[in-house]
C-alpha cells in the first residue's frame, strides 16, 4: 500500500487527560439515540443484543461531510446535528489534540482514522489537508480496480483495523465487500479501556436468573456482579418508567469523567418503549444521576457484546439518501472530472465487555465509496438489572456518547 504521508500503521491518539470538546455533543447524543432505535427495530437486529460506537460513526460521517457539497452535505449535517463540516472537524480536532500524556490511572481511549483511495485517483488538496490536520488520518493509495489485487486490498484495510483495535476487531470489511466499482474506503477505530472507580469483588459474583424477552420460559442463568451486603452510596436515579445507574470509571489527573450508564426499564419488556421515548426527546444526560443515594442491593450481569452491521439502509431511513445515490455530490473529496463517486456501504463493528474490573470496548467503522433538579432524601432502594436494559459509555464533561448497547441476553457474545 502506497502511503502519501509515510504512514505504515494507524495513528492512534491516546487520551488520558482531556475530555472531548462540548461542541457537537448534542447532535452526537441525538444521533446515538435515533440510531439505537432504528437498530432495535431492524429485521436483522430486532430481538438481539446491539452494540455500536456513536462517536466512531459520527466522526467517520464527518470525514465524509468534509468532501460533500450541496444537498449531500445538507443531509449529512442534518443527520449529525451540526451547522457545518468545519464544526465536526473542530470536534474531532479536540478528540485528537493530545499525545499520550502520562496521566496515571484514568481510562485509555484511542482514535485512528484512515482514508484509502484508488491509485491514480487524486483527492482534492483541501480534503487531504482536512483529513490530515483535523482527523490525523492515515492516507493510502491502493488498488481496488484490479480483481487480482482486490482481496489483498481488503486484507490490508482489515490489518489496519486489527492494529488500531489491538486485534479485538480483526476484520471490518467482509469478504465480497469490495467490487470493481470501489474507489475509496474511509475508516475509524476507537479503543476504550476503563477500570471501575469501585470494583466489584469477583468472589461475590453469583449466578442468578435473567429474564429475556419471551416470558418465563426464556429465562436464563448468568453471572451477576454485586457488592458486599449493606448500604452503598451509588449514583442511581429513579424515573417514571425506568431507573438509571451510573458507574464511574477511575479518573486520572485530568478533567475527563467517563462513566457507564445503565438504563433499566421498570417493565421486563419495556426496553423498546424506553429507547423510543429517549430518542423522541433526544436527551440522555438529563436522566443521569448527579448525586449518590443509599442502595441496599446492586445486581448487574457480566456481559460481552460483539456486533457487526451494514448501515447504509439504516442511514438512508434517517435521511441520508443522496450520498448513496447517483446524485451524490462528493466533489470536495475528489473532483468529478477525475471520478464521480458516491457512498456504497457503511460497515460497523463494536465489541463491549463488562466485568468486575471494568470495561473494554472497541469499535471500527468503514465507509466504502464507489463511482457513481436538587438531590432529595429517599429511602434506600435496589437496582437489580435482571431483564433487558440499555448501556451508554459517556464522557460527562462534554456529553459525548462513546459507546452504546442494548443487552437482551448477557449470555450471548455475538449477534
């Protein structure tokens, strides 16, 4: 693979000190909730665990927006809730602003971007500048057109994804995803690893009943994490139809505050109604507790989610239509006199693992293109997540939603 800037491996920016910038976080949250709703309703994904990184998808679509013009750009910005592609690029610059800082103890989160285009198909200087300066992207010229080279090209991009995710995502482009019409692939990978502020004692993990959708006959036995008996000061808030548990990750010497938020509907079959309501409001952090209360019992299942999806149809249903059509205008990416391109598919894979120590989460996105309130005193309560729930890994200072998932079956690690 020829690399226009001498890069041979993904450029991963590790952040342990600063939080993502606040600009764009409102649009990111709304995007996350709308996408979660669509995935939960999909024919291929309904009734299964889902996991994805709103941040990965949002910023990769921002990389597309940097080369979009006209109606194509308008639809992208409407989906992202941004006023311009420069706003999204500024949001990404904040994500990648620092090199490893030596901060001790805080979560590790890394980002990597790639722009892989057909040999001899020159990208515009302005797009190359944005991709390199704002997204710190690896830019490579490879061969999509020759059938004999296409599988090698696919493997090279998958090797990029593996390197960017510490081999947790060995493949983002499935077999057959590239064709003789393929001309470019835009990629992003995110890696997150955080340790709980208060770890769950492994010795206390016990097997209990989890009630899947489908009634009592669908109940299963899975390992639940818990704390020692007694009262515990935990971040829990109780709402009309659902409760929210916030589990903070251990912080370093910076300002970022990452947490995993568990949204648990009161009804065992209430996950869809809850996510629909959240999507309609477009808000998430408004429901997250800011103060601790006394909790007598906490039970949370261990789980590992591994989820792969093709998102073109989902994104089209959310209003991003022209980018996938013959009317697409990506002339800011490559001039039409050189090659008239459109989006072909959006591939996304995420892995989220939650255990007694903390959370490990990775995600990779590939976009392929082809030619044409005050605290109240409350009585001690319980938080028992023994039926389907939603999880969100968020950075609280900025409001950025880094990962999202629906846990319908903690015993299943794949779709």
